[in-house]
C-alpha cells in the first residue's frame, strides 16, 4: 500500500522501528506488561493481608488507648512480631512503587510509539 508521499506503510513501520532502536527503547512487549500487572496484584494482596492482620489483631486489641487496661500489656508482648510484619508491608509497598513506575514508563513509551505511528500515517 502506497501513501501520498510515495512511501509505503511497511517502510514507515521500519522507520519507526529504526527510530525506536536509535533512542535505546525497545518496542513494548505485551507479555512484559502482563507480568508487571501480575506482580503488582500479588504485592497488593500480600501487603493487604499483612496490613489487615496488623490493624485487626494488633492495633485492634482492647485497651490500647488506656495503659491501665488489663489487656494493654499484649501490645508490648507482640511488638517485635508486628514490627517485622510492618517492615514486610513496607517492602511490598516499595515493590509496588517500583512496579508502578515501570508501568508508567512503559505506558509512556506506548503512547509515544502510537504518536509516531499516527504522525507517519498519511493525512
């Protein structure tokens, strides 16, 4: 198929591919996006599970707002365990942030590629 400028669409696609190679970015791989989405979902589930346990089992204990309550000592007894769990949640949140940043970069690349393709199309 030939456009009005004398080139064909295959040549335009090859030019876009060459331009992508020059800018050190690879074409977006749908499997890469799916893999990142799966990792994101897994980290969200893990962080949510641990956070629910921290908020209900530890912070939801009776008497935490009253140091004279007979159950107040349980907060101190479980501090080390729940501190470790909070650290794990933090690690998941860091992973979520990193995955989110990677997804954002990939989506920007997709939109840039789409823009170049549209600009290469005949009017």
